[in-house]
């Protein structure tokens, strides 16, 4: 399962509104790259792709099968404020991550 915190939902709603996008769902995934080997993907999406797992309701969370292996149990959070990091992936599968938190190794 992949989930989204209330603070992340609030920020996603704000960003979608600022960009004129209806917040139906978000794609959460993993791609090769970054200083730790794997990078997170986060994007607005309105419909699932073939083979996606769907979590949550408002918004729906779309995760492809390959990414789910690395993201199972992850919560997408948002940390704001003066020292806030923005969107943060709390991933129990990450063995290490880079200083900025945008890439990890599993």
C-alpha cells in the first residue's frame, strides 16, 4: 500500500489549483537515477495505466508494478515552513538516501 498524508493532500490540492488541474489522482513511482540509484516520480494523473495498482480515493494514487516493489508501505508527506523540504517520501524500503531525499537505494 502507498498512502498520502493530509498535509501532502492539501499541498497537492493547492498546486493543482495553481496550475488549473483537477486533482483526480497522482502517479507515484520510481525511476533509475539520482545520486543514490533510484529517484522518486510524482505527477498529476487522471486515469490509471494498464497494470497500475490504485490506492486511496481523494486523490487516487496510481503506482506501476515495478515501482510498487520499492514503494510498498510508503507515505507521501509534505513538510513546509522555513526549513521545510517540500514533498517527502517516508519509504520503509529505502536502505539509504541522498541528503535532499529525492533519491534512494533499496
